[in-house]
C-alpha cells in the first residue's frame, strides 16, 4: 500500500469494507484518497474484503473513504478515529 498522507504510520487499523452480503464488491483495488490497496489473496474469489490501513489521525477525526470497484457504483466508508 502506498501512503501519501503525512501522518505517523506506527499504528494499523483493519476496516471491514463490505459486509457478507456485498462480498461481490471485493474486487476493490484503490482507495480514492491516493492510497493504493494491494488485494490480499482470496479477494477475487468473492470473500468479504478487509484492508489494513497504516494511518494515524487525531482522535475525533472523521475520514470518508471512497471505494472504487470497476463496474459497480462507488461506495463511501466513513470512519471516525
């Protein structure tokens, strides 16, 4: 993963991107903020998608990730740290 944000990368956070019933969307390979996600093995088999982001933000920061999946509508995931 490429992290272009000027933040401390000392802490990882795993975010479930898609619930079980949306497993077909797990061919995601990019977070639009500029961070590139390398899909883990099994993603292309329709398993629920999880990625680990090495971002650290001040407490209370809300970030909206736009998940881009070719051929499907964009999906927004809002995370408050």
